[in-house]
């Protein structure tokens, strides 16, 4: 998700990209993904009282919206960025913690759900260790990410990543997951794929992009320890 607390000094191009992304996509994206993720959590934990961790949380708006849709969830949030001094006293950020991008700084079994939302394709070299850590820290891992099917889908996804992340200084991937690579990643991490659901229509509200960006490029998955 978007990372407004990055230390990158933003120029005019960065600010323009951020403004366009915020206006066109960010709020609606959060709402649709929060609905999907809240539903997945409620399906696994209908009684509520669910301990959740958002890895690569960005601005934390996703976790906060899921909390509203699934009130029984209690969230911790981690990302690689230092919290700016001006936000240190804000009660909203008490659930935030910086980590090194690889090792999840919580004991084993601390969470019922560990979430990666559009994070793993940015950290593919560390993804096996990150997922192994998630399987240690949580009972289930929920992943939202992208599938590429061709050079066209890869380039279109890269373009949307550029729009959403370049202004914040987030590294852009050279490629995205295929179903085969995703299966191998889960195997490397010692996790079992319980389900994969491809098809989230994030761009139907945009007249031109909705004809170019396919819902099948967006997927969610649930993984558990073998």
C-alpha cells in the first residue's frame, strides 16, 4: 500500500504522481480490498477476537478500514520506515512498529492472521524468508498481490505500480508472480496454499483503464503452515 512516511524527499513529479494516484485510485482501492480481506477474516473467525498483523502497512488505512468492517479484529502494523518525529505522539500510530524488512519482530504464534497487501512483489528476493516468518508469527497468511500472464500484463501492472509507488520512493519490481512462481514461493516458505482467488475489479470506475486492466491480474490467497 502507499507509504507516505517514507523518508524520500519529494519533488514536483513525485507530488504530482501521488496526487493523481490519490485522486484516481487510492480510496476506492482501500475500500474494495478492505471488504475482501474483512470477509476472508470473518469467514475464518466468525466469532471475532482476531489478532492481525499488517506487514508493509503503509499509511495503515487498510488495517483501519478492515477494523471498521470486522470490529473483532485487533491490528498491529509494521513497515520498514522510521516513524516521523511529528507523528510519534499521535495515538493512531501506537499500533505501528518499524522492522528490518525481513524478520517479523514478534514471537511465534502472536497472530491469527498475517496480511501482505501488495507487498511481496516489491520484495521478491526476501519473499521466502518473509513468508516463513509470517508462518511462524501467525496461524494463517492472507496475501493480496498480482498475477502476470504476458508481457502486456506485466507492463500494465508496472505502470500502475509506478503511478502508485514511485512518488514515495518504493522500489518497482521487474516482474510479477505467475501462478507457478507463487506456488514455488509458498513451497519454499514451507506453507500450504489453501485457496487462491483471482479477479478483483479495482478499476471499473475509470473509463479508459477499465478496458486495459484485467480483474484477473489481482488475486488474494490464504496460506497456512504445513
